[in-house]
């Protein structure tokens, strides 16, 4: 069976096909079809079901092209994996889950069922806890949702915070002022912001107080209205700090708490605020807890294997 697709201009074709047609080669390999280029589009040859799926995939990928975004191998592989695995998700639904961010006009897409549940929970709940291992997009997706909310005028500011556990009593011995001392602990949050916004915009918003990145200790005594507030590395908060943070929540605000309960850096097995919050607040219906697993890992494919290998090794001891 053959399936034909036509496109408006060569720019679309270039972004869609990728450098040296690498995207076409990936799709051919993943779906077992043959793709033939023409002047104004492509011809897909193969079994009826696979050519149809390839056509639907191309329409999905065109939503990236329309935003001027390069298509990466991961965009194709994760989309196919998700649609194959989850009967309730197709390419049309996946296209609707895109998070528009930044003045760059970029888009970020949840790539697993768990990530879709996470972003939908943020849309529908004022307080969301996301618990899961490294590489599952806990913080990155939350910041994308925050940037999107700011862009749409749903909030007036974004506040990002993490505990500076390692600083502890040694903070005073580090060079520089307070901001310079804690900057290394906050750098991952800035990295995500710079991925989604122009650097000069981040700097401008920071100077205006529209974006604030600060240690968790700086949240004490505040009431955060009309804000999108994200607590990262929440497993490094103490129970009293977590309670303090959660009670900062103000009107018309959203709060996302992200962390990995297996990676606490608190000394001497001290109880952490994330586990305590899960125990105390787990049955409050207005609060949503999302649990991500190694299956939601969207970093390099080796990261998922590393997480699983360590999990198996720990289970043996």
C-alpha cells in the first residue's frame, strides 16, 4: 500500500526530514516502511496499518515544524513508543499535550504516560507532588509549565527554590555574598530556564522580580500570591521546612514539589520533608501525588538502564 503526503515549502521538508534525511531513516527502521522523497512531499510504501501510522506520525511531527523546532530522534522514538504502549493515547492527543514556552516559540512535549499525567495534574490541581528518579523530567516539565503559565498571564511570577543541604554550617566559609554562596545549588534551575527563554529575558525578569531563584530558607515568612512556585530536590528538605514551604502558598498560585525519596542528602538518615508530606497529605483529595518510574526516564537511553541496574543491585542487599 502507498500513502502520499504533500507539504507547503522546502523549509518544512528540511526540518521534517532532518539532516541527511536522518528522520526518514529512523521512521523507516521503526515502522518497517519505505519512504520515497518527491519534489513536494513523500510517498510511504508498506503494509496498510504501518503506512497509516507513518502518515499520522508525520502529521504529529509537523506540529514541531510549525513552531520552527528541529525534530530529534528522541521525539520520534518516544512518540512511537508511547502510542504503541498506551491505548488511550494517539498522535492527535500527543500533539495537544505540547507545552509552548519562551519567546523562542519552542515547544516541550511530555514523552511518557507518566509525564502526561504529571502535566495534566499541574493543570487541574493547585498543589502537585511529583516523586521519581533522576531523568524523569520532574523539574524540567514543571518549569516548562511555569513559563507557559507566565506567558499566558495565568501567574505574575515564577519562584524556583531548592534546599542548599550541602551548604549547611560551612556556608559562611565559602567566598562571596549569600547569592554567590548558594548559586551552585541553584544552577540546575537556571539551566532549565535558559533552555526555555532567551538569557536576556531571564535576566530582565530576575531584576524585575518576575522570576526568582532562591534557597528554600529564603521562603520563610512570605505569602506567595499569583505565583507558580516549584520546590526542587524536596527530599533534601526537613519536615519542618516542608511545612513552612507549603504554608507559603497564596491565592491564585500553583505549587509543584519535586523530588526523589531515594536520594536524600540529609545527614544521618534524618527524616525528610518529602516522605513526611506523602504520609501526612497523601489522602487529601485536593492534593495530587504523581509517581514516576524508570520507565519515564527521557535522558540518554543508558540512563534508564543505569537506574534499573542500581535498583536491582540494591534489592540484592
